[in-house]
C-alpha cells in the first residue's frame, strides 16, 4: 500500500510517499503525477523518507515521468532516500538519470535557480503577476496578401490568386492552398496559418484533413496560393508567460496583455498555449466562382440564409486541453476608416488570428524555450484543425511571442 500526499510550493510540487512502490501502487502514483502535469506543474520533488520498498515497476514510473518533464522544460528530483531505496537506484543505474538530494529542503533551494539565463521581469495584469523577458529583437513589417473584396460573394477566380514561395514566409494567416494547378487546388482554399516558416492548411471540404509543410521541408519550388491574407516578419521583442487562474484567459485577454506589457500599438503575436475551449470558424466551401449559387450572387456567404452552407462555426467551445499555436496581428486602436489597416482587420475588429490545434500534450512554459517549443510542437504533434480564431476562445496557460510591427 502507498500513501501519496502532494504539496504545492512556489516553484515545485512535493510528493510525500509512504509505503511500497510496486505493481499494485504504481497506477495510482501515475495518476497523481498526471493530474499535477495537467494542472501545469513542471518541477516534482519526491520525498522518499517513508518509502520502504520500490520494485522495477516503480522505477519505470519515475523514468516515464522524467522523460515527459524533460521534454517540456521540467524535471523530477529525488530526496531523503533511505539506504535500501538508494541502493536500488544505484544498482539499476537510475541514480545517473535523476538529481538526488539528501533532503527536501536542499532540493527546494536548488530547483528555482536552474535555467535562469537573463533577467525575468514581472507585470501586474488583471490582479495577477505575469512574467516576461525582452529578447531585444528587431521591429517587423506587416504586408497584405491579395484582397478580401471578392470573399463576400465567392467571386475569386484564377487571376485573383497570389502565389508565394513557401520559403519567403515567416508568420501570417490567410485563405490559401498549396499546389501548382488552379484546376486542382481551386476547391481547396481554406483557413491557413504559417508560423516560423511552417505552413498549415485546412482545405475547405466536407471532411477536411489538415495539410502542412514544415519549414525544413519547403524548397524554392514549393508554391502556396492565396486568395487573401497577411504576413509579417521581425524578431520577438517580448516573450510573456501566463499561468492558469480561476477564470481562464480568453484571446481578448491575451491581446490586451500583449499591448499592456509591450506598449506597442501594432503587434504581431504568436501564442503557444494549452486550450481551455476554442471558439473558431472555418470555410466549408472554397470561395471561388465555380462554387457560386444564385443565393450567393444576391447576398453574402455570411448572410443568415447562406452561412450554414459556407461556414463551420460550432455554437459551443471545443477542443479542450489540446496544444495550440495561434498567430495573428492586433492593433490597440480600431482601424476605423484607415484603408491600409482594413486590409488586415476589417472595419470593426482590431485583431485577426488563425489557430492550429494539435493533439493533447504537455507544454514547456519556460520563457527562454519559446522558439524551441514552437519547433517541438510542430514536429512532434499531429495538427487536427486550422480555424479563424474568435475572441471568446479560452486558454489555460502558455506563452506569447510579441513583435512590434509597421504596416506596409
């Protein structure tokens, strides 16, 4: 029998264990670790003071958790081991895999210092302290791709297509499709996002499957075709972390946070987060002339009579506890009658984001690992859907990469 007690500290979770860690008790121990991982904990301290026995099954549990934590910037450390338990770890070779401390107090003192590479600053946002760093990147530029003028009545045709080499893009969104022949890709134009040079596309079809081209797979011959969209470049000026609170952050909150910390009027924003319920929409049909109907020539595809045929918009939040990368731009000021800014936002919305939902997993929330985490998620997890993201979408915790932009 094993008694498990977990105590939350500022930078870690202490697990006080009492009894035997064997084949009978390891399932419950695994559940305890998993629950704390889901809550966002990344540093585990295991207090072995009252552990009397550990089997090979027990060793495997600690190894499994260590592998998960290491991938997301965390660690499991061991403390206060009786001689017989320490002997099992030594004999099995596991002592070289874990940091082992003489006492829990010693482990607590050491852990917070690990990984500090530069100054971490704090900012009070809606009554909660958030942390951020300033990588000192250069300002970026925001460019439109194509035009939204023909979207309302699905009037796009081949002359409207803007073809871009995939290697030329860094961040942005659009209605796009990969391919070389208009006859083949004309019915595949759908929500797309490109993040750090990688492209994700949800074809507009009845049973869409996400298509993607990772940055290291694109060549000079890789062509992406846009009806409209925008792209931006530049380096990250700020990396901001946000943690789970009683009320989840929604996209509107994160945009406000980005502007509050940076002070920028026009921001390019990349979000890495754990989802707490997404509100998004995507096209069911490609908005090209061949898909026009009598109804669409008389009124918008977004009108009440046409909306359900053209747009997939769930009425409730979906995709809980998934890894999510969202990319977009936001202006602190409403665009109003500024024709240049309306190319990016429309007349009312001061932001425009597309989101890529990936499989469920755990997130590395280390501020210094932002770009590495982007790479890891895009290369290790399968994308499930790409959507135009609504402001009500909710997130548990994550990171924001902020780039100051100038519109061109």
